[in-house]
C-alpha cells in the first residue's frame, strides 16, 4: 500500500510488498498497514521537497504542514485497510461458527452417552427375560443389561445451557460482539483491532491507521457491517442447545419408561410365582385335610374304602383280618371253671381302630418350600440374581435357595397306620379277657374270695398287656364274702341295691346274668373310696374311711352318715383309689375323676367301697379336696351334671 511521504528517500527504502498489505485477521494472517516512518505532523526546521503526489505543497524540510494534510494525502488507503479488516472479521466469524457446531455436537455426545436403552431395545430385553427367566439370568451380561433397565436413569447433562462447552462458546461470541462494537465506536477499539492486524504494530503507526480509517465513514461502515452477523451466532448456538434440551427430555422419559416397564415385568413374574406356590400349598392342605377326615371317619365306622386302605397302607385282606380281630375282642364268651360249677362271661374290649392311626397336620406337613417345584425354585433364583444389589421395592419370592433341597418333597399321603400294632392289640385283648375270666372262675372254684379272684384275673391279663377292663359276669353261687359285706351296708338306698344284687345273682337264667351286669354297672355311679383310703381328720390325724363312724370330726366337717357298697371302675388319682364319678376339685374347678387327665383306670377291681356324708359336703384325702356322698344339700333334686354345676357355682 503506497503512502504519501515527506521524504522520497524514505519512500524508496520501504519494502515494496507493503503496497499490497492490508489488515490481518484475528488469527494473525496478512501484513500490517504501515504509514511512512516520517509521516508526522510538521516539524519545525529541516529541509526537503514537497510530496510528489497527494496534492498541496510540503512545508520546508519535506514534512507535511499538518495532520490533516497527511490524512488528505493518504485518504485513499482507508478502503483497502477496511477491506483487510473485514476479511479478518469474516475469518473470525467462520471460526466461531465452526466452534458452535463443535460445541453442540459435543453436548449431543454427552446426551447420548448418558442415555438409557431405547424403548425397542428395552422391550426386547424384557421379552427375552420373561420368556425364560432362568435361562436369561444364567448369562452375566443379561443380568447386567436387565439391572440397567431396572435402575434406568438418564446420566447426561441436565440441560445444554448448563454445560461448560456451551457457556464457554457463548462467552466467546459475546466477547467478539463486544469487541466489534468497540472497534466501530471508539478510538481505542479501532486501534486494538488495527494492532491485531499489523505485522509489527507500533503506537504511531496504529494511531495514524486509525485516523485514516475514521476519516472514511464508508470504510468504517464496512467494518461495522462485518460484525453484525455475529449476533446470529448466539441464535444458532441457542437453537442447537434447544434441540439438545429436547433430546435430554426425551432420554429422561425413556429412562423412566425403561425402569417402569422392567420393574413391572419382574414384579408381575414374582407375584405370579408366589400365587402359583400359594395356590399349590392351599390345594395340597385342603386335599390332605379332606382325606384325613374321610379316612378317620370311615375307619371309625369300620367301612374304609379302597382309597382309604391305600392311604392307610393296607390291602383288603389285611383289613378283613383286623376287622375280625376287633370283632372277636368285642365278643363276650362264657367261661366255666374246670368242674363246670362256676362260670362267668368274659370281658369285652371295644377296639378303636383310629388309635393306631397317625395323621400329619396338613398345615405343618405342607409348606411353600416343599410344594414348590424345581422349576419354580429356578425362577426364584433367577429373580434373586436379577435383583441382586438393587433396592427396587420388588416383592419377595416365597421360596429361595435356602430350602431348594425341599423342592417337590411334599408328602403324597398324611396318614400312617400301625397295622401290626392294631392287629396285635385286638388279638391280645381277646386273649387277655379270656385268660382273665378263666383265672377268675378258677380262683373262685378254688375257694378264693372276690378280691383275690379279681387279683388273679388281673395278673393273668397283665401277661397280655390288656388295654381295657370289664367286670366278669359272675355265674354260680353268690360269694359268701360279698354276701357278708352286704350286711354291713347301712344306707337305706344301698341296702336295697345290695339286696337287688343278691336277688339278681340267684336268678337261674341267662337274662339274670345280664341283669347282674346291669346292677353292677349302676354301682359304678356311686361316689366311693376304697375302704383303706386314709381320710384327713379335723385334728390333723389320718383314719381309714372304713373305720370312720357317725359323729367323727373330719377336715370336711362332722360325719353325718357312712355308706358302703360293692363298687368297681376305680381310678388311681394322685395316690387315692376312688370311683369314676366321684367329684374332685382340680385346679379350682370341680370335675368327675374319670374326666381328669391325672386319673388312671384301675383294672379288674371289684371292691367294697365306702363313703361319707359330712356337714360341709367335703372329704379330704392325701391333700385333695373331694365332695362327699351328697355333694350338696339339694342332692335329691339334681342329676350328676347339675350337681357338678352347683359345686362350681358355690
């Protein structure tokens, strides 16, 4: 670029290339505009010839007379100078525009990196898992993929505008716009722009170039116009960010949908597994309970069905043998002594076949652990693997690997029957009753009294471990010892009962034998003690009940009456031998001795029994509180249950 100089020598020494140099771009390209080194305002003194061109004469010394003369002489340089600046500004614009694209691309890459799988990919994974959870979960990569869905979340930037790249690029554009405004409106701005475009800027050269540019409104306007498109860079950056924000919102929604769909799928599968196991458990328990009830009912009735027998582990031949043995035990046979003088009906034992039946409680025999199939355990294990380490709120499976060894082990039958025990017990009962009766009549034949005959019967029965006891029906002459004992009975009603026993015994037909048993069974209802029972007296001493007389003072009050009779059906109650129907106070409640769990039946004993009537209707023996013969003042108007209720209401 040529400048009008005040010194031809200096003009000639300038680099010829300067004639074509213009402003450089912000990146430093191009050459700087240089004014002649001597292009200063007129100096005083010094010679020189006036400029050859540019109009006007030069003052003495070869210098311009004023700055205006210099500017006028070099005004033609403003347009090329502005052109070079505009070119540099354009290059800056393109650079910022490229940076916009890079910034938005980088933001989109961050969004993609933080995105969850697409809905199509998620649905495909969920479908694969649902089809065969056990097979799917056996592959670690599948587990990782599914867990990613269960815990799916968007991990990219929350907004494009919040990224470091966006804020940095926005700042770069704003700085460029601010620089452009400064360059076109202020001297300092122009000088800063010019210095950035000069190859070797100096304060003087930059100031003169700024002055040249400022004198040409058109050239300066071209520079100003070059900066106007920079505002579009902000619009483009904002538009790209808005598109990225939409993608961010979309990815956030997809992540939520992935998590919701995968959690809903596995929760539904676990619930279905639990429903299947629970249904199988309920069905098994109900079926077993129904079977147990039916088997026990049919067995008690003696009419088990084929399916009942299968559940009991018996066949029809075994049942027929057991049924015959039970019937034999329940049948009384007439047994006579060796010479036929004495005879008695053998006792009978009613066998309860259900006593040999063991039934498991279906509610404990069947559990979720043992009704579940191996396949269901595999599913449960798969769900456990897929949920491992996560806290998704999924329902817990009813089964787990801690009980996998029980898979499919639920019992197929909850009934167990001791067939050998039942058959042996029935056969032993028949033998025991027969042996006991035979021993009884043999003892009577030998002249034994009733007590010793009973003892002989008991000893014989014990050899068979008999489980029941009945009083043999006595036939023959009425025992003298019993007849003698009846004379000691003082109570009027028992006196008549004793006479009835003797009259019945002396009858000579088979019905008389049955009548005797009926009378003896009536005696069983008498509230009596064994005659050797020690009764607690008022003074703390003990006295056998058979030796107590009217007027004696007992712990239960003064004795008003004494009774004796022939009794059987004794129970051993905490050291006291007492008849079945006697009232005893147990744990604060009055009950019949035979209803107490503490009472044990005493077999094959028929004995003279004793009782008392006391002022307080109480008898104390071995520290136990018993009721007396009457039990209460209103005894004549009460049956056994009413009398017991009256005792408990006192």
